[in-house]
């Protein structure tokens, strides 16, 4: 997930590791920090109850964020107050463990302020509100009796008209076109979910009185969401602009606050373009092994024809999932902290708009609905023969294994198992680095190909796995380049679409979707950055450990310290302080 050679500045440089005299500091000692952190988290989750529910804190069930302007202003003031209090800390008074948490929290607070101030998400981005009536977790996870969850759904849906009225008041008069267009799609999808799949998920609830109340609230919520979509279409779309770039200064803040990176966007782009070329060479080399008489992109498309049938899709995925897990054990690649398996299931009917495959792990504080699901979206029996074939092409055996590696073993599910089994604190379980989380899963794709998964020495089969892995890596590298170009160099959506088509070798529709995502998710460059950071950390750790190095030892260490900026992991894992900032 990361192909980057850049300098990361440890976050202690941003916040200053120099001891501050205690007389100047209002925050001193571990106990004082823990109290401040608890106060911050109480307010953080109280204002973001949906986050609390996802984490497994069910005292927040049925609650919604107050998005009135007064409430937003109050929350921003609270964030800035905590930032000031944290900046005045006597960091020399903290134990190493608390200083680690202090830095994670300080980064998280600064990132939140950046979201409010620089991204202006509540005034500039209608996508903030388009999916605000999100009750999917109440049907997706069985953490309470179904009637209790329906009551929570009703409570949230009753708030929909006010929420979306506040949204209209908050939004600027003129908005960025990609944001408006995407928000309309999200709102329409949300309304469709509420009117269709949500009802399907609740069809077996027998309490007539409760369901009558649900239907009333649900109908009102659907009207409110559809009205918001119409408002965006009629009032905002005609005067939309193309001012979605966040600019170099804000981009640099994103790099610094999110990952501790103090490298210029131009330097990151230079590294990304170099890595893109290298990955294209690897893609071409693998294709030549498979068929030297065809163009590499045609070999790639031929590979996509090697897929399961509609009937064997889920059974094959289950079988290969277990094979991948066993490979990790046999090759001593990473510790499996639990025998509990992720469950492979068809994506629920109400969630099939989300894509081909996804991982659904419980929150780290969930005590009841602790199952983890690896969802795969099956063929729809109503589709034409060509539509079914096009869908199954996305599940060629090699790409499906690559996705399973990313999502489950040793990717996100293994990441989740280690986090739960570790001694990570509450702060470490709540706040995670984008580059660490996605970088690890993307790193695993390359690592497993390097370790020889799936082919037993068959050179052509090995090349097919490498081709699939390289194809996915090209996507993430294009994201890196497009992110920088879009937000700091004025690249348009059309230009970004062409960049994806030319360098990822996919068609207009998926390329345009990726280009549009880049306008509102500049952080999607962190897939590649994290991968490259982990590869560099592995290289340095291997030099340090010498004969004592093993992949298993390295991977376990990477996974057992929460979800931190990888620059912070370097400080934990590397003894030579002079290498801490040299992440790639």
C-alpha cells in the first residue's frame, strides 16, 4: 500500500520533545494527562455518538450529532481548548507509555481541527450530511435484541427532518461540483436503503406497534432525505464550481497532522511517479512470463477470465481463506492471536451497494456482537448473462486471493485480532493512522506474493499472482499521484480520469470513480505511503536484528502497538535514534 521514499518527522518534533518547566505547564504527570484524555474522549464521543456505537459503546445507541451551527462552533471551540491545554504539557513529566498516548491524542485533536477549519467539512461538503441517517449498524450487528435496535432506529429517523434542515443552513451558497454530485448519489442511495433494504432486514420483527412507529419515522426520514437530494439538485448543482482543491498549505497540514510527514507534496509526487514506473515494469515482466506474445494489458484481461462460477464464488472464497491462514502459520509469517475465524458470507441484501467485498469487524469495545464478517457480493440472479460475467471477472482467483489477503489474513482482520489481544490503551484503540491501517493491508499483498503464496514453484502461476498484485498496487500508486496533482497542482477530474486509465489500465467508469474520490479524499495517497513506510521499517529492523530477524517477529511487533503513525513505530522498534526520521 505504500511506495514512498520520504522523510517522516517524528511527531515529537511537531509538538516539541524538549521538557517544559513545570511552572509554565498546566498539565503535568501521568494522572493529569489521563484525566484530560478521559475528559476529551467523553466529549468527543458525546458529540459523535455514531462513532461510539461503532466502537462498541452502546450507551450512544439511538443518538445523533447535533449539527446546528451553534453546536458545531461549540465543538470546534472545545477542540481548540484541548489543543491549547495539550500544547502546554510538561512532556518530560510523562512516562514513555503516556507520552506515546499524548502524541497520538495531540495528533488526533489537530486532525479534527484541520477537518473543521481547513476542509470546512460542515460548510463546504454536502456529503457530510447526505448519509447522515445511517442506521445500517443496527441491522448489521446483533448487539441487542432486535426490538431494542428498532427503537434506536426510530429515535435516529425522527431527527432526520431537523438534521437535514440544519444541513441546508450550514452549507455555503456555492459548492464544489464533485461534492454536490456525489452527495446527491449518497442521499438517493440512503433513501433507497431506508425504503427497501432496511425494511427487508426488519421484515421478521413481530411487534406490530413498534413496526407501525418505525414505518411512520422511516417514511418521514425517506421524505427528508429525498428532499435534501432534490434541494442539492435544484439549488446547488446549477451554481456548483470546481473549487475542490485544498491547496498546498492545507495538504502539508494533512501530511503533518495525520502521519507526521514533513516532506513537500512535490517530493511525494516525485517518489510516487518513480514507484509507479517501477510497478508498471513489474506488471509487464509478470505478463511476459504468462504470455510473451500479447500486450501486458491483454494478458491482464485474460487473467480476469479465470474466475469461479456464480455458484462456487462463496465456497471457493471460504476454501482459499483457510488456505491463506494456514500458509501464514506454516511459513511462520505472523502470530494468530485467536482461533476464532472470520466468517465468509454473502453481503447482506441491504448492503450490496457497497461493492464487491468488504471486512466488517466489531468495534474494539464490543462485548456482544463480536463476530467478524468477510462479505462477498454474489451474482444477482436477475442480471443478464453479460452482467454476470462482468461481475465475476472482478473475482478472478488471483485478485480474489489478493483482496482476501488485504481484508482478512494477514490484513485487516489479523490487524484487528492483534489490536484486541494487545495491551493497547483506549486512545490507541480509538485513534488510528490512515497510513498504518491501510498501509499494513496493502503491504501484506506484496509481502505474500514475495513469500510465494499460492503457486508452489509454478512460474506461470506465480506470475499470475504477481500480475494481480501489481494491478492493485498500480491503483494505489495512481491514487497517490492524483491526490497530489488534484490538490496542489490544479488537476481536473477529466485529467485525473485519464491518468488512471493510462496508468492503471482500467476503463473510464472505474477510473472516473477513482478520480472523483480523489477530490474529497486527498488522504487516499496513504495506502501507498504506509506500505512504503513499513517496507523501509522492515529493512532497517532487519539490519538491526541481523541473525535474530524473522518476519514473524517483525510483523508481531508492528501489530502490537495500536494503530500509530509509522514514524512512532520506528521509535519503538529501532534502537538507533538517527534512523527514526528516515522512513523511506
